[in-house]
C-alpha cells in the first residue's frame, strides 16, 4: 500500500490511544451487561479490526456475527439507503445485540440497520462505534458507546479504507489530497 501523488497522511489516533480506549469501552460494556451473553454484530468491512480487539477484551460472554451492507455511496459519502448484502447466521430474538461500527458520519447507515434489526426482536439493541463525526452528534441516541469524537475529516486506517486502501494501517490518520 503506497500513497499516490498528492496524498498525505496526518496521524490522528495512535495505536496506543486506540488500544487503551478499546479496553475502556470493553470495561464499560462488561459493567453494563454484567454476566449476560452478548451478540456482537460487526459491520463489514470497516469494523473488522475494532471487532477483533473489542471481542478479545470482552472475552467469553460474547459471540460474534457480521453483516455487510451496501449503502449506495461513492468512496467518501453515503446516501443512507441500506441493503443487507450479507446477513447474520443466527437468530437475534431475545438476545442482547450490540452493533459494532467503525465510524458514524451522518448516522444514516446505522439508523436503517437498527430499524432492520429491531424487527427481529432482540432483547436489547445498542450500537458501539469506534469513531463519531460531528454530524452524528445530532443523533446522540443512536450510538451508546463511542470511542472517539473526531473532526469532520476523511480518515483511514485501523479497518477504515479509501477505495480498499489503508485498512491495514495500525493507527488512524486523516487522508489529505492536494
Ligand atoms: P454514515 O451513514 O454517513 O454514518 O456513513 C457511515 C459509513 O461511511 C461508515 O460505516 C464508513 O464505511 C463510511 N465512512 C464515513 N466516513 C468515513 C471516513 O472518514 N473514512 C472511511 N469511511 C468512512
Ligand atoms: Mg462502515
């Protein structure tokens, strides 16, 4: 993976900052759910690293599933119309479900996904997102667990991509293009 002419990366969150915040988030979730079983549903692909780290911190009480949604968008923004392209392999009814997201921008993707999941009658349904952009703060109720509130810039790394590039970066950076 290399930078293209005119592109530059400005580090925003270090690997250490991310790992320590993920530990805090897991501690909060453990406290909130006590010993109850949790079903984590990661939204592919952006959440894959966050999901792995969070699930490891949560330990034995959680099982994991993934969904993939297509939200008609170009590479940098979304229209919020969501279709499930890959669904979970398990019944959510009666379970404590937490949707695990990489980033909430407008919140439209998540709003639709939550509506689709509510119909399946989970016992509870919450959202845990590593990052949140300013626009999403308007929909405060949408996300219960937030790792970091970040400025309204396009970020990559730790799972987040730009046209499939940068996902494997261990830290998060703002992508600048001149
Ligand atoms: P929303 O529906 O506007 O909240 O869009 C959320 C989705 O857009 C995320 O799950 C990401 O896949 C993508 N996205 C939004 N902002 C960024 C960003 O800064 N970098 C990479 N992907 C982003
Ligand atoms: Mg995503």
